[in-house]
């Protein structure tokens, strides 16, 4: 949040501004702060897991708490940390890259955020009300359906509400990219980050309903006595695994694809070259999205689907390596012969390539169904997916934050501190997870609370724990960098990196309306084209005129608050029907807010030409 802004107005005014905002740039701040907070919580849970596994027969935490810890670590990191941080980047950057003044549905953008936040809060309230979910982040039945207490109920309600927010966000960005592009911004002129967000949004649209259905059935099994997953009453426990992974595998591509796009923009900018093989990169992104829906049962090779099903899913999984390989080589060719500038963003990006490739390699190993009978449910799998999620997604988030930080906040993150944060995290990451592959091959199972002395697992686990502490140190240095930069660093102009796409053609941080005049796009890397023609900024596509902008609204917050209240009613009505009052109160708030939204005209406001002319004068005065 801009400090100058806070000085001008009281704290209360700033808080109200953020509670009611529909501005995509401020919603990006909200996603960034809450995602960052959940990232720290998830990291703390990971540290507790690693301390427990530091030595044989350790009793740092109890077995039951360990199960809660691994469940909440996975759930928090994927749904409450990685997803919102990616949505922060999408919100901050996509409208600017396509030359739009906001997203297609600003009200829904706000609603998506508040639903996510309240869902995440419900999930974490469980720690204080008698126990967190403890059936693993995948929540397999019958473990989840028979788990005592309310932990799994919190999982179901929290993810249901949070998932609704993500689905709304995905639809919003889909419509934004289809409808809001500036004149001349054809699909094949969009920056790769925008392209990858477009594909990601499509994946969200098709993947999240499967999770919604699965959670809905789970909710009825646990809260209303149905038997979808109860074999004894004619249900089917395996169908949960299918529903979960039909969502879950596309989900991992939802996590990585936007960062593939960010890497493409970063490599191109800091190599001072247009991206190598642009159309192949677009095709590969779309193909990964398409194939991502055909591989879900590779998580279930040991379930007993039979050799034919296993073979089909094995082959499909290996096929995904092809478009991913195309991307890896195109990034390398983009750097080849370029004028490479090793900024912090570039450092994270370059480190991503070998790290992610190792994760891809172990992925192909796991895809061989026969071999997977040995790897399955061992630390080999844990090593694999942390290589792709940390070495891919987290490295990507760090790279993208360094890259777009000046666009969001008007200051470049301190470079010395940026590199200082990188090295402990990078070394710690490889120490933590490389060894886990070998622990797995030595027979160490996943999700176990303790291992025994004399199994030969002590050294590897100790190394892994030391690595985790190094990653924590790197994260803390990055946080310190944020504070240091906010206090000490100087403001920068709109284009600190010599950028190639539209977001670098406007001031940093951007004005409320983004573009005074909608830019005219003349090709791929539109800003670079204008620079090569000796022009300062973009050529406008329209005369200077009044700009229509949406109004702020507290209703998205109220709609989400209602679902939050109703969630507790659903969870506790099992114990006592009086809790159903909360369901009616909560749904009343939600539906009442929706009705208000439907009946009250919200016409937005205009920013007049005269104000814009003054802004231009002020800009020229700088």
C-alpha cells in the first residue's frame, strides 16, 4: 500500500478503501498481502514437519498433530498461498498488458478475493476449535469421511468458499482477455504472460467444478448422513480420488502456467531479445492445458484400475513432457546470444530451468506405471512434486515479484538483498528435496510421523531439515527487502527494465484509470516497436476524452461474510440443530447483499477530460 496515500488520509479511510475497492491494482495488493501471510503460515507448518523428522523416534509433536500439520501445510500452500499470489500477479499485470482500464467485471473481481479470504480464514479457524483437518491435503475417503471431530468439515467448507472465489476470478480473466484488448492487440500479439493466464483461466473454468462436486458430496456425507463414499452403504470410496484428481492435476498446471508466462516475459526483457519461437510457445501452453485434463489417474496407478487404464494414463503423462520441453528450449534459445542482465528476477528465472527440469525428469519416472508401484507413497513423490512446485511455482513467484514490483509499487526491490535472499533459498531448496528422492528409494514412506533408528534414514532427514532452515532464512531476507525497499529506495519511472510490453508504457504505480488514452498496438512487443521507431511512449488509439470507471462497493465483502457465517452453521448443525440459525443468518446476509446489488443501479463514475489534462501536465513536470 502506498505510504504517501496513508499519510494523506487516516488509517480508517485506507482500510475502508481496501474493503470496498474494485480496482484491479488494489485487489492485487490484497491478494499479495493475504497470499504472503498464508505462505508464511504454510512455511511455519513445513518447518514444524521438518523439525519432527530431524532425528529418529522424535517426539517434537504428537502423531495426531503431525497429521494435521501435513494436511494444513499442503492445503495452505496450494490453495491459500500459491493461488492468491498468482492472482495478485494476474490482477496487477494482465489489464495493463492488454491495454485495458480494468478487468471485465470489477465487482466480481472484488467478490472473488473476499470469498477466497473468508474460505482461507474458515480453514485456519479449525486450529483453535478442536483440531485442524487431518486426512491429508487430498482428503481421501474413507479416512476423511470417518475422521472424528470437525477438522474435515472445516476443510470442506473452507475450500468450497475459497474455490468459488477462484472460479469467479478465472471466469473474470477469461472474459477480460477475450473482450478488453486494446485496438491491434490480436491474440498472437499478446505477451506470453497474458496468454498463459488465458489458458489458466480456461483450466480453472473446467477443473474447479469437479472439486466443487466432490466437496459437495463430501459435505453431504459428513454433515447430512448421505453415503456417496461409504462402501458399507453402497457408496464408492475411489470416486472421491477421481473427482479430486480430475480437479487436482489441472490445478498443478493452473499453478505453473502463469509463471511459465512470466518467465517468458522476464527472459525476453533481460536478454534484450524478442522471445524465441513465440507461436510455438503459445501452442505449447495451449497443449499443456489440453493434455492436463487427460492424465489425472497417474495419481492412482496403485489403486487397481488395471493395466489398460494405467497404460493410457502413463502414455498421456509422458506426452506432456513434449510441450514442456519445447518451452525449456525456447527459453534457452531466447537467452542464446542475448545481452543478458542478471537482475534478481533473472537469477530466479535462470535457477528455475535446471530445478524444474529435474522435477520433470522424476515426473517421467513416476509416469511409468510399473515403476510407480515402487515410488508411490514414498518420499520420492514428495521430492518430485516439491521440485516442480517450489522449483517452478515458488521460484516463479519470486522472479515475477522482483520483475513487476516497480510496476505495482513504484520502487525496484533492492538488488543486493534480492540476490542475498536467493542463494540461501536456492541452496536450501536443493538440500531439502534432492535428498528426499533417495530417502524414498530407500523405502521411507510418506506421511509417517516418525522413522526408526537403524533404518539408514537419519542422515538424509537431517540434511533435509538443514535445507528447510536455509529456505526459511532466504524467505526472511526477502521480507526484509520489502520493508527496506519501502523505506529506503528511490522512486523509479514507468520503465525501469527497458520493457517490451504495454505495462511499461505508463507511470509506476499506474494511475487509477491505467491509460489516459487507449494505446494502439502495432505488433508483438508493442512498446519495443515504438522505441525502435524513436517514439517515447505508445501511439494513442483514441482522442483524449472522459473515462468511465466503476464505483467501489462494500457488497462483495458482505456477500463473502455471509458465506463465512453460514459455513460455521453447516459445520456445527451436526451436533445441535440450533446452529442452523447461523446458516439462515449467513445466507440472509449473502442473498440480501445480492438482492441489493441486483436492484440498486451502480452506474460508475466519469473522470473528466480536464482532470486527465492536469494529470498529463503533472506527469510531464516530473
